[in-house]
């Protein structure tokens, strides 16, 4: 049975909801939509003490008056649950005439209060984190076309941004290339994809095959990576995506200063970067013996320009491959892009 990846018709423009979250790591969706779909946003909405995105702070009724069609839940705490104290805010959005778009693990329709208010106001509850039905078991069959997968030392450090930048750079060079979203934020940005971490484990690699089907020989699928092979909680989805996508090229992602995996109370130090790169290559060779790592994407967002350049130079020397921060354009990014294409 042929299964297609999801193409979503999401109501836009968005009001981006940040709840009461203060830690930017748990607001990846909000920042991703702000940075890559700003033209689809009218503003942000959150509780006192929540982080700010730098957009207009609007009440739901104000956002609706400015043309907003939906509120996007832009935060994702560990476990993907909607906090009870967010419910009144979301009910206010529904009453103001906004649909709700969510990438949480728990379906909106399971929250009785939201379901009742949505029905009363004729609004929709839209869950992005729902994979297609009838996904196949992976075959391991070699597919035509070229594929690049972003992998990393941890979660929440730049795999999505790296894939988005590389896809954009490939297109700018006249190449046929598509960003392939594997998480809720990427799907909201691209309007299509498969939420890999919501797929039953036996079908993750098969879902990755569906996401990256046969293509013209010169076409690139640039695939958003998930998790990390060295993260005790998320290694499973990382491995399934690695095997199923059959990448020709890996780009390894790391954040300067990150020394242990994020989000666990138990201390798990991040192993040496070369060790993680080699682990990804060894496992990727199971479905593509010719895979290679083209370079490193280093998140230097917390450094000034001088310190960032020093960190990039040090990583490049240590790992003996091109190293760039994809959000800092220039010579280093051009070298990384070229290394992917060579």
C-alpha cells in the first residue's frame, strides 16, 4: 500500500502561545515558527513570567481582530502534556474565534474542556503530531535521489535549523531540494512531513522511507534529524530515522558549552564528538555503505562574533572537517554547503 506523507492545511496567520514557559529549550516550536514563518504570525500570547519572542504581545481577541485564524501552542515540555493552567487561556482563544493547532503528544480532543468549548464556538482542534495511517515496515531498499540527514550530540541544539538553512542554500544554488520535516515545528513551518516521534517504534524506519521516496538522481531531500544516538530517552527515534532515511550525507550538530544531555535528572555526559560522529556513521552504513559526514553545524548562539569564530576554528581543527554556524552566513557556511555537495 502506497502511503504519502502528511500535507496539512493549517489556518493562518498564527497567534503563538508560550504558556508560562521561561526556558527557551522548551519553546522550540515558538522560536522555530517565529524565525522561519514570521510572515504567518500576528503576534504572541502568554502568561506573566513567560519568555518573550519579540513579537507583538496580543490578547486572543486582539489577535483575531488583526486577522489571526489560529493559536499555535509553541511550547513542548518533557512528555508533551498541556498544563492545566493553560486551559483557560486556550478556552479564551477558542471563544475569540481561533482554532487551536498543537504539536503535543496528547490529542486536544482528549481534553474535555477544550473539546466542549470548541464545539460551542464552532472551532477546530488540530493535532499536528498524528502520523499517517498504515505506515509500512522498512524495506531497506536503496532509493534513487540524494539524501542529507542532520544528526547531533543531543536534542534541542539546531538540527532543524541546520536542515532548513542547508535546504535553502541548495535551492539558492539552483539545485532541486526539499526540507523534510520530522517534528511538529518543522511540519508547521513546511506544511508537510511526518512526526517521527509519534510513530509506533516498529514503523519509524518505514516512515522515514515514506518521507524520502524515490526521486530524480539530482534531487536532494534534506531531512530534519531528531534526538541523538547518545541520549538515553531519544536514541530509538534517532536510529530509526538514520536507518530509514538512508542518508548519503550526514551533518553533525552540537551546541557550544553543552556537556551533558538535556532534560534528564541523571547525569549523562556527552561523549567526545568524534566518537558520536563515528557511531552515527557506523550505524548509517547498515542501509547506505557509502554514507559520509560532510561537516559540523555548531550552535554558537550564546557567543559573540569573536568567541564564535574561535569556537568554530577550534572545532574545525579538532574534527578535521568544515565547521559552521548555519545562522552566521559567510565563508564558513559556504564551505559547509560545498562539502555537502562534493
